[in-house]
C-alpha cells in the first residue's frame, strides 16, 4: 500500500487527471466493444490486436494517477510503433503505380516520426527522465 501512496504523489495535475481519465476509460470500453461485437470471431489475431492496445491505454490511465513505471509502458509502445513503421517502410518494396519519389517520401516521413517521437520515447523508457530536468531537492 505504501508504494501506491508514494506513486500517487506524482503523476499529472488534478485537472489533467480528471479530464483525461474519463476519456481513456471510454476509449478502452469502445475498443473492447468494437473488438468483441464486430462479428469477426475472436481469433488469436484479434486478441493480439486488442489486448496490447487495452494494456497501453490502461498503462496511460495508471500513469496519469502516478503509478510508478506505468508511463514507461506507454513510451515503449510509442517507440516500438515508430520503429516498426520505419522498418516496414524501408523493407517493403514500392507498390505498383507508386513512384520512387513517393516511396522515398514515405521512408523520410517514417524516419522523421522515429527521430522526433520514437527516439525520445526510447530515451524516456530507458532513463525515466530527460537530462535537462533537474532532480527535485529538499
């Protein structure tokens, strides 16, 4: 119980917490509803898509409330998504009718997303804070 009390000291401000938390809960319920009532039989593929998304949304909700290490799950998911996007754009051949300039633009866009979003998320996942933030002193 002490860890939970310590965790609640951090997190987002009260306004952000109470305004974003209901939205995250509704999004979690919406994706669960869509996943289970889409008419597609639940297969391993559907569960592999729904469960990680629900886990990341739940981690974001817990991070708002200051649970330690929950924010790192969200940032690692963002890093993995941008890394996969970059990998897919580089490895996947150009589709028929797609010019090389369009393919190069797609690769550069994925690279820009990886550099501006993926790498900072990876840094935060591994380090827990950015270097220019000074530690709190007593």
